[in-house]
C-alpha cells in the first residue's frame, strides 16, 4: 500500500505495465477477499485462491522471466509453490467435492 501511495499505479519501473497493474490491484483485491472471508461468503475463498495463484505466477515471472535470477535467489517463492495446491484443496473441500 505504501508503494501505491508513494509511487502511484506504476511503482516498479523495472516491471512491465501488466505486472505493475497486477501488483497494484492487490491493494483492493486483498482487503476485498478478507472482507468476504470474514463475512462467510464463498466468493471470498474463490477470490483468495485466485489471488494466491495469480500473485505467485506474477512473482515467478518477475523473478525468473524478467529479472533473470536463479532459483536460489528467491527461496520464498520455492516455499510458496505449494500454496496454490493447498488453497485449491481447501476450496474443493469447502465445496463438498473432495
């Protein structure tokens, strides 16, 4: 949020426009997902899963595709790789599918 306030909609000069839009949109989407989850709405879980998957994808692109870093440079992304799968499993469980 502080980057959005300080630098506007394009806070990262090194990143392409679509990546800046993706990250900037999280300032609105994250609180919206939290509100929906607290309210017990299924849309909150759907949105949270979508946010996790798209943010992880954007971060992978930024790290490996755009900045050309190696896997050892971003160990946090390695740990987060399992996150979308866990989120999807909870989503299916919540929907009564699993």
